[in-house]
């Protein structure tokens, strides 16, 4: 079993706040694939410390590089739900879906049918 990225954060005050914030409105995002990736990358770079933006590849592990932690994953999820209208279920909070710009973009595309 793969551990959840946020298993230690959903019970704290920030986790409760994010759960109450309105989880995915069921909207469809109609942007193209490059737009999805670019928007996710832009969000990561603007909201988390990235020492060398030009060296951050879309395949790089955001967790292994220390760019995001489990609380940061919750922030990314809130961004995805707000921006792309997807609902991220608890069982989808896995590294396979949320550990790199590329994986996050692929996850959004699967969820939006894109």
C-alpha cells in the first residue's frame, strides 16, 4: 500500500480548513495540455521556494527536492480544485498523482477528460 501524501496533515487545523474550503465544483477545464502544465508549474514556482527555477524539470520530484511537503500538497490540491474544477479524493492523494509537475498535469488531464 502506498502511503498518502497528506496522512499527517488532514487531521490538523490546516487540513480541516482545506476540507471546508469547497472541494471541486465539478467544473470542466477546457485548456490545452501545455496550458495545464504551464499553470501548474507557474503556481509551484510562485507559491513555493524553488532555488533554481530553470533547473526544475517537469519530471523532478517536488517532495524529494524539498519544494513541497505534506502541507504543501494540501495547498496544491486546493489550487487544482479551484483552478481546474477537479475533486481530489483522499485515495488519490498519492505520489503517483501529485509528486511532480508532470504527474500533477497528467492527473488533472485524467480528471477533466483532457
